[in-house]
C-alpha cells in the first residue's frame, strides 16, 4: 500500500509476485482495470519482460475479474470495515494486512467449496474436498431419511465466475447465433 498509484509500483509488485510464485512466461494473464498505473509504459514493459499477458476490463464494467471483485466485496462488507478514514498510511496498512491474513488463511470461500484461498493456492483443497465428500456420503448412508436428495457436490471448482447463471446464458446465446 502506497500514498499514490504509480505504474512503477505496480510493476515492482508484479516482479515480486512472479519471482515468489515462480511464474513462467505466458503462464499468467493479468486482468486489471483501465487505470493509468496498469496501462503505464513501465507496467506494460515489465509485463512484457515477465511474459505476463495483460487483459483490461471493458469500459464501465467492473466484473471482469471474479477474484478481485470477490475480495473487494468481502472487504467492504466486513463488520470491522472502517467507517472513518485511516489516520495515516501505517494504520491503513495495518488494517489491510489483518484483512488479507484473515481472507487468505481463515475465510472459507463459498465460490471455491468452502476452502480458504491459501488452501486452494497450495492445492490442499483436493484432499480436503475428497474427505468432505466421504463424510457426507457416510452420513447419508447411515441416516438416509435425513437427506432429500444427493449430497452436496464437493468436486473441486476449476473455473470461477462472478455471475455463473449469466455466464451460462451468454454462452447459450452465443451458440445459438
């Protein structure tokens, strides 16, 4: 978190992320808004050097990236979201740092089958979801009268969408054309 938005700061962040996560060329597409830091020459040159493909949201459309939209919505609706401006950048960094820690390591996200983003990122969700499926199947077999249908689907999610029903409708409409 910085006092100003700069293309150079965004570029530094991308270099750090790509190094830390061992991102290979053309492995990642960066979905971002059309803001000047993301479209600045320094950022675009850095992305090209890293082999990261830039993708910009469409004008006046804020839902092109389900991951960022999800975290921002969750952030804004947290009970402890500040109702007054931060007194300084250190206070802002402290609050956001705590939120990010909670979001990544404690928040069980409904869009990825109630695992944390950290579990998903590390691949720990695969075994966890298999175990959940086994627990639900065993519970249903032991008490079938408590179940009105199939158990919850605990298969790993491969694609995440902000508006899955809208996305399916758009695909269906495009196929019909």
